[in-house]
């Protein structure tokens, strides 16, 4: 009974919140109702404040991944203006900020569930690939970015056997697993989160040096941080309220991913 009551109470508070938000929106004459690709939750302006207080130091005021501290982090911070970000769901972004990326990859999210999929960390291949093969594979993959791919039948074979189910036949990050049941003709949101890398995106591949990629492929995304000590996105759930995190999700989505920052009148 208590639970039913408190649920009803929460609903009422929510409804009131929506009403107040709507009233606020009308007053400030914000344009248009949110588009479907935008998060339903989250206050843009609150999100902007949080972003400019915390996130900008690594991810940059322009969302280009080059804030004042960007060089202190390996791999470099995520580039929010990159097309890769369109494949990330709002729930994933929320979870990464609240629980930290490692906990999300290990599904330690205190009961929070991603709607679209289970998180999938980049796997390890140290048991099936020699170190020399990993190095050659990195050079071969970097060829997608530069357009100058070494003619290396062995790497092509390894890539097709081990990598394309996630990274796609031509390294676009659109393999069977991330595309899943989605219409291939529409822009897709990856069914595995985080979305597998699209090697054609220069701004993404520049976030990594060869040493990081070597260890990533050898031991996988979780152990590259836990055993080899590379960085990952930390948790902010202890400093930020859910409301502030949803705000920042909305701000990042609109201002950087969609490239449409709002202007205050
Ligand atoms: C100390 C630097 C730092 C700060 C501050 C920081 N981040 Fe990050 N963030 C990173 C790094 C590094 C990555 C890349 C992690 C990776 O590639 O595994 C990242 C990745 C992300 C991602 C993408 C996750 C993925 O799988 O690529 C999101 C979303 C994100 N950060 C949001 C935020 C938000 C929102 C804030 C502010 C509340 C913030 N970050 C503050 C360093 C930071
Ligand atoms: C089960 C799916 C899956 C398979 C199979 C897979 N990857 Fe990945 N890969 C990912 C995901 C997911 C990411 C994004 C990692 C992140 O953001 O934490 C990634 C990222 C990468 C990156 C970019 C670095 C980064 O942190 O984003 C490289 C390089 C890479 N993978 C290489 C490979 C190679 C080489 C193979 C085959 C030997 C392979 N991957 C197989 C899922 C996969």
C-alpha cells in the first residue's frame, strides 16, 4: 500500500513538473516541442551549467574532445561532435556519466537497465592473435582512416574472421551485431553500446595512439583500464543528481550531437 501511494505521489510530482516545464517553455518562448531523437527528460539549461562546470575540462566547450585537460587522458576524451555519437543512446550516456564507463561495461548499474541492449565491451584477442599480428592489424585498420591500406591478405582474413561482426565489412562500425534488426537504409542507433568504432572517422581514431590500441586488442576494453591502467570515463553519480545528469545528456545531444545549441533570447 505504501508503495502504491508513493508511486501515485511520484506520478503527481512528475505531472506537476511537466506542467511547470511547459509553462516555463511557453514563457521563455523556446522553439518547437522536442524532436524524437532528443531525450524526453532533462533540462537543457541546467545541463549546460553542469557541462560548463565539469565536462568541458576534458570534452571541450565546443564538444570537440579538446578541453584544457584533454592531453592528460589516454585514450583522449570522446568527441561529441563526431557522427559516431549519433549511434549512442541517451540511456547509455546517462549510465556512463552516473556510474562511470567501467561499471556500465560490467553491468554494475544498481538495477538501471539500458532499453536497447546490454553493454558490450570491446573483447580481448590476446589468446588468438600474436603480438606481431596485432601490430599489423592496427596498421591495417588505420588504413581505413588514411585511405592507404596496406595490401595484407592475412590481416584482411583476420579482420573478416574476428572483427566484422561488430566493426562491419568495411570498418564503418555497422556489423551485424550493432545493426541488429534495424533498417540498414536508415541512420541506426547501435544495438550494442558503446557503438563499435567506425575506423573511417579521423577525429575518433586520433583519440588513440598505437600503444593503447595494441593493449585494447590484446586484453579488451575492461582490462586495458583495470590491468594496463588506461583511463576511462569516471562516475559522477556521487556529485550530480539524476536531474542534472539528464540535463547534461540533453545538452550534449542537442548542442553537440545534433549540432543545434539553443540561444537564449
Ligand atoms: C577527466 C576527463 C573527463 C571529464 C571531466 C569528463 N569526461 Fe567524459 N570521457 C572522458 C574520456 C577519457 C572518455 C573516453 C572513454 C573511452 O574511450 O573509453 C569519455 C567518454 C565520455 C562519453 C562517451 C562514452 C563512450 O563510451 O565513449 C560520454 C557520454 C561522456 N564522456 C560524458 C561526459 C560528461 C557528460 C561529463 C561531465 C559530467 C564528462 N564526460 C566529463 C573523460 C572525461
Ligand atoms: C563484440 C563486438 C566487437 C568485436 C568482435 C570487435 N570489436 Fe573492436 N570495438 C567494439 C566496441 C564496442 C568498441 C568501442 C569501444 C569503446 O568505446 O569502449 C570497439 C573499438 C575498437 C577500436 C577503437 C578503440 C576504441 O576504444 O574505440 C579498435 C581499434 C578495435 N575495436 C579493434 C578491433 C579488432 C582489431 C577486432 C578484431 C580482432 C575487433 N575490434 C573486434 C566491439 C567489437
